[in-house]
C-alpha cells in the first residue's frame, strides 16, 4: 500500500494494489464461470443426443405391428434417422462379449429375449406377406438381428462371423423394403444358418431351442 499525505491531515492508505488483486480475482471468477457454462452446454448436448437415440429405440420397440394414424411420412423419417443405430448396437455387443464372465449364460439370456421377436416377425411374414404392418415392424426386427449378431464375436471388434450375420440382416431389410417376401424369408434363413452351432443356435420350428424350459 502507498501512503498519501495532505497538509494537516492524518495519512491515508491508497488501496491500489488490493484493487488490482480484486480485479484479477474477478477476472478469474468470470473465466471459471465461462468454462462451467461451456461444460454445462456440452453435458446438455450429450443428454440431448442420448434422448434422441432413446426416442428412436422406444418408437421402434412399441407394441407389435402397431401402425400410427398419421401416415407413412413420419415413420419414414424415423426409420431414416435411426438407420445408423443397428450397426452401432451390433458393434457394442461385439465389444462387450469378450468381457462377459459366463458367455454361454449371457448368450442364452439374449436368445430368450430376442429370438421370440424373430418368431413373431417371421410368422406374420409367412401368413400376411409384406403389408403395411410388416413394413412398420421390420426395422425393429432388423435391429434385433444386428444385436443378436454381435453376440458371436470372439474379439472386441466385429469378427468375420459378426460381419456375415450383419450382412444377412442388411439383405433381409433390403428384401422387406423391396417388398419381396421370398427374398426376405431366404435372407432370414441364411442369417439363422450362419449363427454358430451351440448355445446361440435356434430353430423357429422348435420352440425348445429359444424358449425357457417350464419351471
């Protein structure tokens, strides 16, 4: 601090140095606030992205063969926007599989959850063909096929088996989009046959291969 003297007056202290320190502290606080604001914005952005992804998944996993009353345009936009998710989900399953403690138990639990959806879709396809309801249900079934494919990777990246099953899934989806019942049935059968023999194997004509045993 500096002293200021005036004639006949008590010396006063000049607080120029503390003021500089206070100014510097205020600048630091403002910088921290700006950084915190950017962090909050990034966090909110990530939450928004996650919410959009969850919305796509929830819209696809709604009641079986449900058709909205607003026409096909919103459905088409949702299908197009969510088209990238299946490959990502299949890859995530592939990354997780080598870290699973009991691989057979995990695959069996996933089979019990996913294969009944395949059964539902293929039964409808066989009886009704590719109508509006089957077209609406197909993206959900396609996503479940990619998830099932990811179960069979031996590495933390999709291996040859997973890639072949994902390719079969794409062929199935393309056949539905084209309106070819026969090609869709053939593509799914290829998918089923490419599933490795063992705990993941299933036959839609044999319920015991994909349903839990009675208690």
